[in-house]
């Protein structure tokens, strides 16, 4: 709100302006690590064990949550907590008829923007007593899968699962054998069957504890590597920001710059990246499949390190725009994150801010070791970004000629 007052004294007029602003209130938001929990049981004594539902605050302020079940056969412990916490979810199939059953649990908190937050619980009770039996949860039956995907599900047995084999059917044709799978309990909160040759893509800063995004990436990577004792051969990758046609980095900034006007305020402008091309990342994964990299955590980076400001300015120049990039200090960067975190779609959030406090660069780039020469952004990005307008193409040619 702006208040103005004019003071007159002789021939002198003084205009006083009082500018006041109200910061958006810090509103907590309930975050859960799972939106669906899957359980299985038969009509005798066998059933899958408990699973862990993790609750945290992805917003601001203070979160004090409670959880309740919508069905008598769903048990929870504990029933409340503050900030982040873990709830064990178990099921009791006693008295339930065979077939699929679905219920939910509700996580609620006073003042939370998305309270109550539902989590769906699925229980499949089989009439058969011929163990083992089970079900696959992902990918969904009949879905189309491109590239790598995790295969998850559950199985009940009275002695031991000896083997699980994976097949696929193409357009109604015969079943084609894919691979043997390893039965691994430590990969998640319920039993999962994963391809025996597992590659995991994290990022170059995985494992840092300040950002929920980076923390969960690091925890996921640790869980997959911990499965090595079950016979799973694991290679994980930590790429810096990945670029290529359709990427969510250069294309996102291009979209923002087009609507920014004469000034573009940029949070955390000095954060550093070593952008790596998507084709180089894919090639690194393919070359790791011979098991020579089993057990390793490979950092993947491009040939050059840039600050965030330099990358945004590069994007601006490719587009032929004239807006000024204004780097924000730490306090204003945090304020921008809190404000934009309340906007639908969250173009920039506090978790993004925390992620940018850690440089996404490599201490040891694995691409040369794998025999891959990393592509620079100047060889790829202009082809899908600058080609949209003539001025952008002109600026791109000047840069390649080292005149711009």
C-alpha cells in the first residue's frame, strides 16, 4: 500500500511517500512420500508386512499433523506428530472377503493449505492357497513403456521366492523374455522386483541435506546401492542440469524471459552448473550396462562450468531479447522463493532456493573415462532454441564466431 502526503511551505512543496507491504503468510503444506500403498493377503495366514508413510512440510510455517484411517482394517502408528515424521501402516484382513479392497488414510493439519491430504490404501485378498502368488503394481497393465522403468509389486510365499522373470508382449504378440529380476526388500517400503542390472539417475549434488529434492534423491540412491547385498548390480548417475530438445531448463527460462519485460530478477545468480547433453547421459548409461561400472556413483558434466546468470544471459541472447538480468541477493532470493511458492504451479519455491545453494558441478567427470566427449551447450542449444527467430540465429552465429 502506498500513502502520499504533500507538505507546502512557501514556494516549496515536498511529497512524502510511505510504502508498506505485507509479506505473504507462511502457510504449511502437507507432503507425503507415497500417494498409494499396496498390500496383499490370502485367506489363511499370509499377508504383506507394514509400510512406512513419511510426512513432511513442503510449505512454510509450522506443521503439526494428525492421521486417521477411513477403514477398520487399516492400522496406523503413531497418530500424530510435528514437522516431519514416519507412520507405520499395516492392514488386518481378518473377516474381509476375497477380492480387492480400497480405503484411505487422511493426513490433516490446522492451517495447512492442502489439509486433509488423502493416501489411498489397496488390499488384494486372494482365494488361492497355492503360494507363491502376487501382483505387479507398476507399470500398469496395458500401458506403453519407453526407455527405462521400474517394475514394482508384491508376492506372498510360504518358503522362498526362487526366481522372478520379466516378459513383455508387443501388440498382442508372443511373450518375449526380458531378464531375471532380483527380489529386493530394501529398495522401498514394500517389496519390489527390479531389473538385476539397475541404473539410477540422480544429480550432481545428490545427498545434500538442505533441499528436500536433493535429500530424497540421495536417499533413493543410497537405498538402491544398499540392495547390492541382495545380488543387484547398481550404477547410479549424478548428472548436472541436463539439456536437449524439450528440456525443462533452457526452455523454461526462454518462456519466462519472453514475458519478463525490460527487467528479469534472477534468484541465486551465482549458483554454478556444468550442463550436460541428454545424449551424452544416455550414452553413459548404455556403456555402463556391461557391469564394468557396477557399484559406482558416476558424476556426469558438460565441458564448461557456468553461473546461473551466465546461462540465463546466454538464453536471452539466443532469443534476441534485450531484457536486463538483475541478480538478487540472498534475502531477496528467499523472498522471491516464498512469494512464487504460493503461485499456482510454483515457478520457484523454497526447495528450489535450497537446491541452488549447492553447485551442480562434478569433482570427477565420468564421461571422458567412459570414452565420451561431452557436447557443449553452444553446439546443441542454438539448434532448438535460437532457431525460432532470425535475431536469435544471428546472435548464435556471432557467438560461434566469437564476435558476440
